[in-house]
C-alpha cells in the first residue's frame, strides 16, 4: 500500500491486468485472436488441399498468395475508408463475410465438388477483409487502451497474433488430417461467427464523414505524400516490403517443405508452419512485459536480420526438429519487427492521418504475394529449399541497404533538431 496524507491508496494494477480489465480492448483483443487464428488455419488447410490435389508447389504458392493479394490492392483504400466510415461497422461486416467465405468452402467440400480455384476465391475474399485489419481493429485496440497504454496494447495484440499464427496452423493441420477440408473450414466458419457476435458490445466513438469517390484519390495522395515526407514512416514501409516479399514468403512452401523435404505427415506440417509464430509469441511476451529501451529503428531492423538468418539456416538442415527450432528463434526476431512496425506508426503519426498510414502498412504487407509467387515459381525449377534460400539472401541484402539509409536519415534529423533547439548563431549573446 502507498500512503498519502495518512490515507492508504489502492495498489497500482499491473499494466497487463489494466489492459485485460478494459472491456473494449478485451473484446477487440479476443476478436483479433479468433480472426487471426482462423486466417492462418485456412491458409494451411488450403495449401494442404491444393498440394493433395495438384502436387504443384507453384499452385500452392498461388492459392497462398490470393489471401495476401487484397492487402496490396485494397490496403490503402481501406485506410481512407476507415477514416470516413464507422470502423466498428467495417469490423462487424468483415467477420460476417469471413464466416461466409469459410462456410462456402466447407459446403463445397461436403458436396465433393471442391477445387483449388474455389479455395483461391475464398482466400481472396477473406484476404479482402484482412486488408482492413490494420486500419480498423488494430487501430481501435490501441485507442481503446488509451495513450499511456498504447505501446503495451500493441505489444499484447502482437503477442496474441503471434500465438494465433501458431495455434491456427496446428488447428488447421490437425482438422484437415482428421476431418478433411470440410471439417477444417467448418471450424473456421464457427470461430468467425463467434467473433462477429462480440463486435456489437464494443463501445467505439468516431467522427465519421460522407465518403465520396471523388475524394478518395486525393486522400490517398495526401496519405502517400505524408509517408514519403516522414523518414520514419518511409523506412517502416521499406522494411515491411522487404520482409514480406523475401522473408515471410517461405510460408508459401511450408506444405511441400514439410511433406517432401522433411518427410512428415499433414498434421506435423502444422507444427512447422507454426514454429515461427511460437517464437514470435515468446518475443511478444517479453515486449508486453518490458518496454524496450533501445532505439525502435534498431530493434525493427535487428529483429528482421535475426529472422532472415534463421530462415537461411533452416534451408541448410535436414532434421525436421532442428528446422522447427530455427524458425522459433527467427520468430523472436519477427516479434521485434512486427511490434515496432505498428508502434512506430501509432505513436509518431497524427490521428488525422493515422488510418491512412496504417493502410499503407497494409499495402506493404500485401506485397507478400509477389514474393510468394516468385519463390513458388523458383521452387518449380530448383526445389523448395533452394528457392527459400535465394529469397532470404536477396532480402538480407536489401534490408542492410534500407537499414543503413534509415540510420543516416535519423542522424540527419537529430542534427537538424539540435540546430533548431540551439537557435541561430549569436542568438544567446547580448
């Protein structure tokens, strides 16, 4: 107890307890957990089904890319729309549409007429909803926690996302192995339904405005101009593009890597797919409990380097469990990347343009299909292991270039700020 003036004040709550006892944040957190788990469950189930039917690594990569493609196509527009239209309504309808997409695949599988192109279309629909995640639910999470707790809220949400990226593939692999495509997508549809039912209880206040088509291009241009004029946002976008094109693209080949290279079953392929996510979970736990002291830019780039090194090492081993261990270690680096990606934008960008910048981050994430298609096409020629290695090496080279530029830009900015604080020469003399 702390005493003040002879009276006892109540003990301060632990920051994580404060977050989890904030009703609006709690609902948004659970919605995000359910939604993200099922997205990754669907991704693995779709990949397993496509590999089972076609035996083509490129076909698997195409189906996987269809889920991320809408982020590239619609992410920036989603940011503009989320600034104008009630974000709660967008979140509600997103969960309903995702439920319908998974339910449709389940129905087609039960009817015995499911084909890879059906799965690809459903992935594109679900990915279109996913394109709104950063500018709607993720922003709402940070704002529901309040300015003082925003950093920890982002860390906890990132932690949960990492955990669900682990739980999702495990659930998807197990459900597909035991129940087939119909069972895997039925579970997904049910979880999206639960998430949709939670949205109405969220209290959300937002100043909306009429969205006109004529204003969208201008808002997009203003958001892009802000990003290009802000060295921090520009660097975050560049690092995000590099990581999604050249690092995370390995995930498109998890099914052939697990089934052919490491020789494990469909169920065990889920563990390989979730290994990086469990590493991110461990890193997220640390970030949620302890606020990092180092410069955010160094943490983001350093975490990205760790991840790429681990992916490269994973391609050089033949033991399944060692590959899993390397991806777990890499996931800890990915946690730094993901946490700093969101925190830097939410804490350094004015609220008036925040959703648009989050939309641009979504676009940067949406470049992932380019890398997935590239690594899938390369795998057809040289095999999955070599394709992933080549992609990771290219990513490392680009990341080091971006990191060096970012450090230089920050030093220039710091020198300019110091010069302004000192004032013009002779200002202090009488």
